[in-house]
């Protein structure tokens, strides 16, 4: 994941693409956990998953096409 985020963050297009990629990975992880882990195994992960979800929900604004990718309140510009 880090190699995929090694980019020119001052370039708006690169930043939007990276944020969209990261958002897809977070969503994919959440779906995988929901499908494959029962409550006993998932419970220790819950605080981390909740934190990721909270940051995503708070700090991503839609870009022109409506997909997440812009930075929002409290997110680095």
C-alpha cells in the first residue's frame, strides 16, 4: 500500500487517485471482514475498523464526478 501512495501529493490528480484507491481498499477490507470473520474473531479488530470508517466518513468529500477523493475537514490538503 505504501508504494502505491508514494506520489506527488501536490498534484491534485495524483492525490485524488491515491485517495480513491485507499478508499476502495478500506471498503474491500470491511466487506471481507464482514463476510469471513465471525464476531469472536472480529471483535478485537472492531476499534480499528471503526476508526478507519470514521476517518473516511469525516474526511472525504466527493470530487467532481461524485466519487470520494477530495480532502475534507481536518484532512491534509
